[in-house]
């Protein structure tokens, strides 16, 4: 007699439904995206300003100045900068002045200029 290999169903207690690992992984990824999105929202007086990648450093400074902010630090690329303002609506004013994205300044750690010496 030959034995046939059988696939046994997942072990589930009576009255419980089986949980698909793909569903759990999908919800975990969605949760991580939500946490990252909330963490990147601008908070406090300092913000990371991202303008158009075609913008020059002077264009970025003009956006910050038009929004009533102060330039704090240049980014690695000319269209990135850290700005400061006491105004509560500063992120909204930056967007109206032409910024493509305004993020929490703590995300700027990798955006600072490198010392070329």
C-alpha cells in the first residue's frame, strides 16, 4: 500500500476563523505608513521645506521669505531647506507661497549639506 500525502487544514479552534498571514501583513504595512505619515507632519516652529526639484536655492529662499519665515539651514540639494517661524499657520503659508511639501524638520537629518573638504 502506498500512502498519499495529504494536506491538513489549518488548526482552528471550533468557532474561530483562520487568520490569513497576508491580511495581517497588509494591515501591519498600512499601520506603519500611517505612523510615518503622522510623524512627518510639521510640528513646532522649525520645518523642512521642499520646493520644486527644478528650483534654485534662491527660489527656495524666496518661498520661505514670502511665507514670512526665516532661513535656518540649507539642504543637500538646492530645493531643500529648514525654515523657522513663530506663526502657527507657517506650513500652510509655505504651501501657498510655492512649497511642494512641508515636513517635520526632524526628517532633515539626511538632507543637510555634506562638508566637501
